[in-house]
């Protein structure tokens, strides 16, 4: 059994709004200063991790690539909504909408399905093929800015907390060579990724108090069950730029994101920007997956059911920048903890718009 209640397909009908909802928390204590340590922790995948991954229950939510294959890819896998649950979700979403005469609605607003949200957590970066985050720009520096920023408090309206410093950055976790952790030096399968996530959580801790960002270096592809791949070298299967997920085995759930190399057509942020293209591209998807993990970690909390165009979209999906002719996202530049970044915005029910402010 999973170690937290609810699933995407168990709907609790209620009249909760973003400004007056009850507090749905992870139930974990706020991270301590000790959890914000900077000394790297070396992690190794074990046979036990691989065995657990082979039988794990798993759920994915992707960030679509700006590719032909990505345009029609399912956002979630492996489950899909039934017609009855779709109707029930739309009815509930309508009850949450104010100040629009019936039957009007805000097409991009997220609806709440009473699932888990994450009020406090430690973010851990897991690096494959590089000893630190330099292969992807400076993700650690971005995260340290993000957790201290006003931007991260955009999630307050969804998770039910306004406390400061409730998200922190933990120790970096280098994993060594890709070939020693994945099926080949150029392919990390879904099973490989789950085993890596389990290896990291065995050291850092499982449950919603910890989120593991798994970074793959340039030239390494990965696939997710039934919803395609990150595969710039194989456009027919290239559906996503990253994803957030949970995997459960032995009664413990690990929350993680997958962060492939983003400086490729279909995933990259357009230039010019505030930083190098690889920095902006990495940080934009990393931010997207972080916000979505906090507001919809299990796939049964906050997502869209109002519109065909935005159906099943989460807080980040609604605000992905439009593509230029090269398949690069056009995004704004704004300050995060006093430093300028060029990354996508996140959706605010409060403003009924994509925003950088709570």
C-alpha cells in the first residue's frame, strides 16, 4: 500500500477555494538547518533498489516538449480519467469559480481534488555523469534563490501555508557515471530512474518531506511508461522535457523529478536571456517541476479540468512559454531573490493569470 491516502481518481467533492481552503499539509516537520547542509553525499544504486523499482507503483506527470510528438502526448501516465470522473471533476470545478455568471468559467483555473500538497520539504539534487551541477548551469544556486523568494510563495494559495523558509536545499548527491547506474551510457530507462530515486531516498529520506531532482547529462535519453521519451535524437518519440513523479515500494513513497539536458530544440529557453541558454533552460524546467510537485505531488490535488486545451494541466503546464521557430520557449525575465532569471511563470488562481508574485 502507498504511505499516503488518496489517488488521482478518488475525488473528494468540496467547496474549497484558493484563498479559504483548509490546510492540506504533508504532516512533516519543517526542515532544519542540518538538512540544508552543503557537503555532497555520494549515492550508489544497489540490487535492492533495482528489485524495488521492478515492482514499484509509479505515477508520472510530464512537461511536454515543444515538438510534434509532444503536442499530443498525454500529460499523465499510466492512468487516465474515466468519462464519469471527468464529468464529476468539471462539476466540482464549476463550484469553485466565483464572479462569473453561470455557465461561464475561467478556462485556466486549477481545481482542487482534496489530495496531498507539500507545505515543507528539502530539495535534493542527484547528478549523473557530473560531480556537481555545472553540467546543467547552476541549478543549486537557482534553488537557493527560489526557496528564499516571493516567487515560491505563489504556491501558498494552493498548499495552505504562508510560512517563510519552509522549503530548503539539502545536500547534493553525485551518482557517478551514467553507465554504472543506467542500462547504457546513453539511456536511462524508467526502471533505472526509479532505482536511482530509491537509492537517493534511502540516504536522504522518503515521503513528501523530500524531493529528489535527478539530472541527466547531455546525450542521455530517458523514457516514462506509456507517455514517451526525452529523445532529441529520435523526434518521433520525443514527447517531454522532464517530469515529476512518485514511486512506491514496500510502503514508502519517493517523490522525484527527472531533469534531462535542456539546451536542445523543443526544451530550451529562447535567447537572448538573463543568463546562458543552458542556465535559463535548466532553471525553467526545474522550476516548473518543483512547483508542480508542491501543488500536485500525487496527481490528485490541483489541476485543470475546465478546458479541453488545458485539461489535466498543472500549475506549470498552463504557463509554458510559446515556442519560437526553433522550438525554444519565449519566457519573461524577472528577479528571484534579487537575481534575474529568464524562466516561465506559474499559474495563480488568485490573479487568474500566469504570475511571478504570490
